[in-house]
């Protein structure tokens, strides 16, 4: 800290202490809350100091403007929200008649506009808004800073910053792509990279007329519910939308780089590739891809990564086997034995044998039966992932075989905030919110705000 600041703070603290000691009885009554009393005083001091600084600094800018031929035309008073609270200050408008140019120095230099918010306030609002419900965020902001901001303001500011976070992430992951395509000869690349992707569902809602909702409903019961309402009645049409969470890390690395968004597999896999590039992915890096069996994901991963070994999450595959066992009338230990027998064969590399046995079992079923249909789907699924289920071999090579890391990441990136009780999101707000959560989870929060300050200054 600047030495002059330290001396001024010491002098100010002495003055404040003497003033406060005039009310010894009141201070004594504060007991363990004395620091809270001091905080209130310091916040009032901060509010006054910020206002006086705006006034003094603007006066210097006015003087500089006059030297350049500007004159003061108007002195409107605006209210600007600082971390210490709202301040009222003149925002002088300067005009150069000869050149026909105008200036608002307080706005141009410090971003002071009527009913605006400082970057410090917006960062605090976002800090709370991406962790708690917007209502609770408003309460916490008031608890911490001593003045009130409405929940809708926090919602709006958080979503706006989320759009900037999306841009920040896109640029950051592009850096990872560039590091891969233009490697630094002096920087060693990773021998192995572990990647994983998994999905979860988030509730969304859209306001529309009942007749629109009825046309959009996917099942008869839901459609009838809307058809019983007046056609022009406004309803909230709710749907569950999938978001994907992924990660990239080197073996033994504690903190991976995360990706999370709603959208097509091509985009999320491109981000995952960029994340791996930031983790020293190279042309010769052996990449392990842990995924579930979602249609299209395997193919998108294969397009994104060279030297890729896809591993199908075994719990996902077991779920398919157990569903097939159920259609065959197997339950309890019988079903478990049936599934375990097939998994032992898969682990030993006998995938073709398993497929042949399932085809034989399928041939014994009536073609219009549930068992035939389910076995046929299992065979197609297993055939598609034929080279992704050698679990014993993977373990011997010290590869992870489950997508548990990505599933855990779901809990603290999208679900911890977007799936809180009662939460229902507009679909277009999902990715901005997720972008902020990813920036925070990847430890890029300070860098994001530095880039945001630079963008606003520019």
C-alpha cells in the first residue's frame, strides 16, 4: 500500500476513534458486535470518500478539457451505485463549439452513469448470483454491504455477465486449440490425457398461451391439461433440457479443466479439446475418453481427438443389460448372475462371443415381444461400442473406466445452482449461467474480471 495512504488512514482512524469514544456507553453496549459498529462507520466513510473523489477528479478533468477548448454546458446530477451505496454526483457535460464535439468526463473515465453500477458492485452481485437463488443473493448482498438491491437487478446483471463469460471461455479454449496446433518446441506435451463427458437434466420454463402449450405437449395427459384451459390463458410450459459437463486432465492432476453447456456435441467436444490443449495435449498424446452411450457423443469425440480410446462407462452398459434381463423375466440373483456372466466375458475381451450369444437369445424370442426388441437394441448398442468395453485391459493399463468424475462435476457446476429447489430457467439463460460457473470452477474468476475491466475501459 502507498505510504501516503497508510499515514492518512492512521490519521483518519485516530480522528474517528476520538469521535466514537464520545459515546463510550453505546460502544460498551456493543460488546462482541463492536466491529460491526466500526464497519457501519467505515462504510459511511467510504461512501463519502468515493463521492468526494469523483468530485475532485472530475474537476481536474474539467480543467484539462477547458485547456483543450471545451466549456461546461450542463451539470446534471446522477445517482451511481458504488459498493458503499448509491452516491449523487454532478456528471458535467463539456462541449467544444468550434469542433462540434461533446464529452462527459465522469462517464468516459469512471463509467459513472445515472442508475449505473460500478464494476465492484457488479462483481459482488455476480459472486452471490451464481451461488444462491437471486432472492437469497439479494439478501446476502444487503447483509454484507448494508444497502438493498432487488433480486431482478441481480438476475439481470448476472445474466449479462454470463454472456461475457461465454465469450471469455470461447477465447480461452481457442488458446488451447492454438497451443495444440502450434506447439512450443521447448514445452513437453502430456503422454496421456483423460477426458470425460456426461449429461444431466435442468428444468426450463417458457411463458406462452395455453393453446401453444397444448400443441407443444409431447404426451396426451399433458396436452389435455392445457386444452381444458382458456386458449389465451398464459401458462408456463416446463421442459427438462440436457446440459453436458466434461473435464480434461493429465493423470495424477488434482484440478482438471471443466466444460459445461447446453448444445450440440460438436460444440462441447470442441471446448473439451481446447481444455485439453490448455493441459498440454499434443499430437502424440494418448487420449482416454470416458463417456456414456448417448447417440452421437462417441462420434463427436472421435472427430475432435486423435489417438483416442473411448471407454463406455460400465455402469451405463450394465443398466442396458439389466433392462434386457428384466424383459426376459429374470429378477434378483438370477438377473445379477446373467449380467455378471456377460460382463466377465466382455472384460476378458470376448465381445464378439457376447454379441453372438445375445443374438442367439434374441432369435428365441417372438419378434413382436418386448424381450426381442430390448435384446435387439442391446446388441446394436454393444456392437457400436465393441472396442470400448475391454475393462480388465483398461485397468491393467491403469486407465480409469468410469465417468464418476464428470458425474461429480455435475453436482457442483450445473446442479448446485441451476437445480436448487423451485428453480426453473429460460433456456437461453442456461449457457450464460453455466459459463460463469465454469469460469469460477476453473479458477479463472480474477482473470475474467480483469478482462472485463479492460473491455469496459476500451
